[in-house]
C-alpha cells in the first residue's frame, strides 16, 4: 500500500493531479480523438458523427479503467476532458479534403494516445492498490480500449485483432516498464514521458517495417502464407511502397557526421 501511495504522489494522482501529468493525460485524449476524427473523415461521416467517434476513442479507455476500479470516470468528473475532443473535431472539420485523405496521421496519433494512456492507466491502477500483474492488464486495457471502440464503430478491423499489426506488444512493454519504474521508486512525470515515447516508437517502427508475431502453424510448415489484404479496407494496412522508398532515400542521403567537406 505504501508503494501505491508513493506512485500516486509521484505522478500527482494522490491529493490532486500534478499539472504535467494532467497535461499528459489530456494529450492522450487529444491524440486519440484526432485519430477518431480523421478516420471519421475518411469514412465520410458528418461532423456530429465525427465528434461522437472522437469522444469514444479519446475517453473510452479511461472510462473502462475507472468503471473497473469502481470510481467515477475522470472524464465525467472533470469537464476539462471534454475540451480536447471538441477542439480536434473542429480542427479536422476545418481541414476539409486534407483530412479526408489522411491515413498515416491516424496511425501516428493513435500511437501517441496508446503510449500516453498505457502509462497513465497503469499508474492509476498502481495508485488504486492493484497487484502488479493486474496493473499491467488494466494499463493495456486503458491504452487499447479506445482504439477498439473507434475501429468497431467505424467498421474497421481493430488493430489489436489484425494479424499484420503489432499493437498489444508495445502496450505490454509500456505497462511493464511503468510497473518496473514504480517498483524501483523511479516513476515520475519525466519517466512517464520516456516510457510513453518508447511505446510510440515501438508501435511506429513495427508498423513501418510490418513486424508480425508468429501466425498459427499450418500443417507441418512454419512458413507463413501471405494473405491478400482487401485494398482500401483498413487504415492500419502496411505502409505504401512510396512512403517506404521516401523514408529509405532520406536515410541514405543523410551525410556522415564529423566528416571532412
């Protein structure tokens, strides 16, 4: 119990939310809401539907977490949590056709929200006195819950259930790192930012290089049979060949540091 109190005090969840952690939480809401609004734009959903989708993804994971913990959801107790989804819906609406063509930004903002919510969700679970394994599970649920709601409502295959996506592993890594930092007494706002950045980087690199977990063994062969992806169906499908060529070309053109002119 003393450890959980220490974690809450370090991150500001005991006796009032510390400004930096509140900002981190609101950043996660904003990033997830943006991913929902951009997806709504791609699906030609009107602005009210876009707002609902942004609210669902931005607040869904936190509401699930707080209901499981038997407390009033923070997003309902503090109206400040409703501001980021409103701003993101208006922003995407004003972007117009640019938002309609967005795909990579959806994945980027989704990864930002995943990293932030995994850390804050695990921290709140620790502050509530849950055992360490349970805190990891609840942190992962907080991180992926909103994204699952978004994809189901928008008729997408949820990224967590997509065999071509590594989505849960970054969440598990972030939750485990948060628990480890808490156990050592290192958990604070700066540490939380670092862990969230690690989750974000893991998720984006895994998506770009299309890393996959092993598929079920078919027959006696370990060779994976490549399945045809329905064109245009999922925003989380593999990056386009043009994007891959652009990124690789930029890395090849990067000059060596310290070299002579």
